[in-house]
C-alpha cells in the first residue's frame, strides 16, 4: 500500500543560494511561486517553503520527503539540517531524521547547468510531497 502523502504546492520562496545555513524566507529577499517551478539554466536557485505538522499526525510518525525534479538538488535542508537523498527514477526521497513538531522550513538548493538541455523538459522542480510511513513498531511500512 502506498504511503499517505500531502503535496507541498506553494507558496515556495525562490532566492539565490548564497548563504549557509539557509536564511528563512522572511529574512531573505524572495519571490513567491507555486509548483511546478522552471529553473533558469546556469542560475543557482534556492526554493524554500514553510509547513506545519498536520494536526492529527502522531509526533512519532516516520515521515519522508519525495521530490520530483528534472535535475538533482545540490542540497536539501529541513530546519537548516542537511538531509540525505535517495535517487528515484523520477526524483528523490529524503527520510526525515526525526518526527515532525510544529513549524518547519524545507530548503532545496539547485545548480542548473549553464546550457539548456536539447530536449524538453528543461530544469524544473515539479513537485514535493510529505509521505507518512506510520509509527515504528505498529506494523506500518
């Protein structure tokens, strides 16, 4: 059975990824967008989005982030902590190291190549989802 998921459609804040750790969107100059988000060739970009823990979600629930994109993110952060990425045929998975608490900031850094690909689609962030995998030991997968 596939995991339950929530799409993080928008608003996403788009900035230049020039500082580590990432600044929250309310402290950086930003532009607001919804997904899908085309990425200009040769222009490094940082996409950020705040989200809340769903009210009925058990704090011990295992959660991962699924990212659909046409180029690999250079780095993914949750609350300024880097996440490990697992490649998929259509994107990447990033398991969260802990359960969700109240408010979180997801940050994705991209470095599109300087020349556009010869065939569409060009570099783009297509979609991002939270996937809920159950509580450890409850028989959920």
